C-alpha cells in the first residue's frame, strides 16, 4: 500500500472533521485547506472576534514522504490523537522541532 496516499487521506479526513466538530459560538468560520500536491493540510480561522478581525492558522501539518510533520496545532484537544485514531502511525508523526 502507498503510505503517502493513505496519510494524505488521513490528513484530509482529520482536517475536515475538525472543522465540522467546532462550536459556532462567535462569528468565526473554520476552513479546511488540503493541498495534496504540496503536502500541506491546514485549518484556517477567520472572522470577527469581538471587535478584532481574526485570520489565523489553527492547524498546519505537512506530509513529507511517510512523515506527518505538525507545524501548528492550536486546537484545545490536539489533532495529533485524531490523526492516530484515523489510522496514522504514532511514530510517523513529529513536530516541526523534531524534524530539524
């Protein structure tokens, strides 16, 4: 089995599920961004937070070969466990600090 394709599917599924499961308490919208070609998977948050415009990356992972590199994970409940629950191997997931 091509692990790279499998991990791309796992990342896409995890990012899309994270957006669906977020409460809509404020006027902030979450957007999944999945670019299989470049290997970048993100969750963007945009909207008004009280009187300030918010435009930030809540989650960013890169797929490099058979490694998932977590660049940002600002979810209360980390998406790393969701990646593992969706089929990624724990030893194939690292933070950007570990990849240097």
